[in-house]
């Protein structure tokens, strides 16, 4: 819920999830980046909800072509656009194993035959999916810390680090789950190839130890952003960042640019242009800089200090981005180097649970989906078999088109 977390009372999810009297939670899908060609995401740590045996209901208030022309939030202009975005939303709901309520906020938004025909088709798909549903977890686990949100105030930096990261994660082309930081301690958290702590400025040593122990089991990668562990019990402490990341840091109270560039010759350089500006075009204050001589430099702030670095700690690879965000193509490279499977490289909305796979085209052109195993591919929306026993799906798509297939 981004910057609004601190003023809307959404910082007690762990308490709610621990309550045996609560069976389900619901909210609208995320408003950020939900336009045609955008993504569908949820305003919650979805996998923490499921980890506690609760149901998440997506109260999907998509602005259709029948909504008020000024309703905003990604309003679509035609039946074709509305159907494409709704299939995208359905793909996200289906593959994240949650529920949906199509929320006609002011009456008449969904009242047209093309949409009712689509809903009838989606209901049959859902019923079929329920009969064969299997557990699925991703390669990447992202964590948000609700205890840390008030430390940011009503800040665009929290939106950078949280809202916009989650809004763009479907474009990375890798699989990802989203948890509360408190999910690190239960033993039933599945293993991941990459663990990402987004906003954990209140990270304590016990939680950090639990994280490193889980990552060490499989030689995984741990990624930190901004100032993990900086907010202590009584004071701000740069030593907390060093204890979390194992890297020496200094804090610049006066701040500086948040944007950074890839270090020439680094592990990220082969696939990322050296002049690409990474991170938000904003001032970061306070601003941490990395000064560890034993860390491999991955990126520098525009004014020179080290902004991103990598270090091997036992069996764990630690990556620390001292800025507040990374673009989709940086996420993709971090995931690739952590051993995550990259399904799609073209920055389109991507949704999968191992049995169903959805793509929403962010741009026109051929989409190439690489499967980690051969599968029979069946077109859910259009019908028919696309391929038998293939490791690759190739399909030309128009901007804003949605593809949903079943993998057998």
C-alpha cells in the first residue's frame, strides 16, 4: 500500500493474520500501473495471507469502458481493451491462488454482453483449475516490514521502494512471492533462490540471522535495499546496516542523488548500458554509501560513491543496493545470477503457477516464453493446442493483448 501505509492503518497485518476469527481479507487490486499494457498486483503480502490459512479476495474495481470517462486509474476505452485487462487480472488471480470479486463500484461498469460472456468463460476455467491445483512457490521471495513503514513518514521514497517495486515485478519475467518480514521465522517458509528485503529499516539481529540461515541452506542470494537495520531501539545506527549487509557503510546526512549507474566491467555490465540511469530521479536524504574494500562494486551514484555492491558471506551471496529502487532489467539480471529461471525477457506482465501461464503485452511484437521443461501448451482464451511437448512458446502479440495458456 506504499506511502499510504503510514496514514491508513495498514501496519498490523501480522496481528490480523494471527487471529483465528479472521477467515479472509480483501481490497482492490493495486492502482499503480494497472492501465492497458501495465500489470495486475495486490495491495498485500499475498503469500503471508496464504501462509496463515486465510483467503485473499481481490476486490477488482477495474475501470471499464462503461465507467465514467474521468474515473482514471487505468480506465479502458473499448470492450476489447476492457476484456484484455480483465483477462490479465484473472491471470494474476488464478496463478496466485486467490479469489476475485468483480467490484462494480458505482453500478453498470460490467453490464454488457462481451463482459458477461468473458466472466462465464473465466468461471469455467477457474472450476477446471480448482480440480487440478497444485502447490507452487516462486524463485524469488520479497519481504516488506510493516514495523518499518512509519519510519518513512508519508514519503515518495517508501513508494519507490515498495509500491513501484511490486507494481513492476510482473515485468521481470521471473517468479516471485511476497511476504511480511515476520514470515522469515516460521519453519514452513519454502526455500528460494533469492530473498529480497525492501524496506526493513528496523531489521534486528535475530531476524537477520534467520534470513541468513535460510539462505545458506541452498546457497541463495540475499538482496537488501536502502538502510536495513539503521533504526535501532533508541537511535539511528549505521552499524546496524553493516551488521545486516556485512558491508562497511557511511551515512551522508545531507544526502545526494538516488540515481546510480552500473559499474563498467561488473557482473551487471554485460546486459545493462553503462549510461542507463538506475533508481529514481530524486534526492536521497539520508543517503548511505558503501565503503567496503572487500565488496565487489556493481554500481555507483551519479556523483561517484558506491551505491550497489556484492559480497560472498559463507554460502550466501549478499547484494546491497543503498538506493531505494532498481529498474526491471536490473531485477532480471539479479534474478538470473541468483539462479532463478527467466521465462520472458521483454518486460511484459507475466503470471504463472506452473500450470497456467499468462502474458499481458506491454508492447507489440513477438513474445518468447522459455519453459524450464517440455509441456503441452493449450490456449485458454482462444481454444486449441498451441504446441505439443515444447520448451518454448513464440507468439506475436499486439500492445495490450493478453494470452493465457494451460501447461500440461
